[in-house]
C-alpha cells in the first residue's frame, strides 16, 4: 500500500483499558457478551452471561483478558499494534493530546476533525470523577455509580499488581507509545 500522507492515533494503554471497562463492560451489551464468550467459553446462556458480567470486576477483566487468545479479543481490548496498517506513518498522534492532532491535520491537509466523543452518550469525561479503590468493585455497582452521573478515575481502577500485569499484557503498545510520545502521556510510569 502506498499513501502520500498517513496518520494514526494511539492511546495510553492504561487509559484505554479503563475506558473500555467503563464504556463497554458495565451493562449487558454485545461488546461485553463477546468479551465474556471469548474469555469464558463455558458460559452458554445469555442470562448467565449477564449475571456474570454484573459481578465482573476490573481485576477479573484483566485476568480474563490475560487468559484469552489475544487475537480473539474484542478490538477494545486487543493490542493497538495489531491494527497498524503501515510500518510507519507520516504523523503519529496520541489521544491524550488530541488537540495537537486536530491542529496538525488542519495545517497539513486542511482536514477538519469532528470530535464526536461527547455526543456518543458513552463518554465518561462528562461525568463527575470519584476517587477510591475500584479494582474489586463489581461492574453492577460501577454501572449504578455511572447511572448516577459519577465514574471512577481511571487510575483508581488499578492496584500496583494490576499496573504490572497490564504493563506486561500491553508491553508492545507501551513500548511504541513511549517511542513516539515519551512516557508523559502514560497514566503510570512504567
């Protein structure tokens, strides 16, 4: 493939995983059910899956992810490097500094980026952030919190052990992110 101009947007793997849980795993939906079907193929009945999802914690999600075939995980959980089309890109952007991408694409190409995250209805950035230890809180409780207009800070879903496990799982993504943007956009210094 050839292209005169190409770009990609990467995201801090820790932020990405926390958001995947908060946006996709707090209620029975196709993404959550697909994740559970890959992670725990013994579950065959939708009602059983929904009960299991309601009890699933962030720590459980990480454990199931680690045990699952990585290439079968939903795109919200797979490594970002699995989606790279080119060996190199004209521009590399990170979501943590998305304003830079918007301005650069406008300057380079006259390209207007429409950031629709707030309009999707799932954006956690519009909710009040609450602090606490949320790694072992069941998804059902987190869903109730979210329904009430609150959401845990992404960092509060992690324990030191989970940081290490996620850093190992997403090692290739973290390496690429650090290579392209340095470590300052990562949620945790690893």
